[in-house]
C-alpha cells in the first residue's frame, strides 16, 4: 500500500488578520516592558560598580562607618493634640502626635472596664516621602505590620498601672524618607509621649544598622538601603532610668541572613548607637523643659 498523501496547508496570506492579531499583543507587551527592563539593567550595573565605602573609610554622604547623621528635634509643634514632636535625622523627617490619656470605655467579659492602659499606634507614610510620586494606598501591609510592632514597643515603655482604664493614641507620619524611617518613627513617638506627660519607664531609642560589602554601617541612608544588604533595627532603653539601662526592647533583622559573628557586631554597634541617640533625645527634652519652666514662671508675674 502506498501511504496517503498528507493534505498541504497553504501558508497564511499577508492580508489575513489572524496572525497579525496574535503578534500584536506580544509586540505591545515587549514595548511596554522595555523601559522597565532597561531600568533594571542600569540598576544592576550600578550596584556592581557602586562603592558604598571608599578606601579611606568614607561612605557616600561623607560619614564614617560608625557615625550617625545630624539630628533635629522640635517638641510641641502641634497645639491641637496633647503631645507632638517633629524628628529629623539627616533628610528623614517624621511627625508624631499623641492623643490622651483619655477614658477608655471598652467593656470586658465581666462587665468591668479595662484595668490597664490601652495603646493604639498607627504608622503612615506620605505618598511624597520617597523619590518619585506614587499613588496613595488605602491599605499598606508594611505600615500595618510596623504599627503592630510600634504598639508593642510603646506598651513595654509606658507605665500602664499609673493610668488604668485609659487609652493613648499615637500617630507617626513619615514626611520624608531618606533611610531609617522606622527607627525615626520610634524616637519621634517616644518624644511625643514625653511631651504629652505620659509616664515612661525609660526613654526609648532606636537605630538601624546595615551590613553592606563586608562593612557594618550605622544609621543607613536611602542609597545604602537600596543595596539590599542585611539590616538590623534595634530599639532599647537609652539608660538613665531605674534599673532599665540598656535593655533591648525589640529588634528586627530584614533582608536575608548573616553569620553569627556579623550579627553580634551589628547588635553591639546598634546598642552603642542607641546610647548616642538617647543622649540627643534627652538633651532636647531638657531644653524643652527649661523653656516651659521659664515661660510659666514669667506668666505668674
């Protein structure tokens, strides 16, 4: 038997619209993703060639590896709330406000009011905080997670037994993010609580430490955060309280893993940096207290 001849399929004519309809979305997708691919290639090339620590030991902004950026603290910036603070470290700027303590009418299972102080913390980041404008998000997962972390940290510092059946609302707003925004939010919230007259066990201080290209850098900025190295955010009592000196309240390790010796060096440097930050915060608080005492003393006469 001879095999039956297969039917010949004629090639599609150029005038037919089916092949063009199939090829057009692919071309459109390639054109749409071409700028994104080029930007990713440039970013990867920049990461390979960028030197975050020079041969002289200087970083991109001229600081040493263990040097903290300049800090500006202004207390009592908002007169409509009980306590407020504007905390700026470098180009990072955070505004914190405190409402309370107010009476808390949450009824428990037995019909009694809550015997301890309730803390509600909310963290937000402005759409213009980072480079380039972005659309405002109704739900930000990272902000919600940090809000819960901030609530736990502040609860460990506030003496809730002195304010039973009360509620304190803390709001932190990132106005400009040039690195270390979470640590700046913790410091701003602590100073706002002090401005509101809330009793604390000790002053909280937080700092972010990064590990990039074999170097441990204290108080990383935005350019160093984009290197995607390991980061450690540590929050501790700055010392000067009643037996709670240099007690670590919380720490979080982001962006991968690191060796034990590297983590220990990052932890030690972060703990030492919290003492420096705490000293700056205490100096600003004493300055604010002296100004209030002077103004109130003049009001009496």
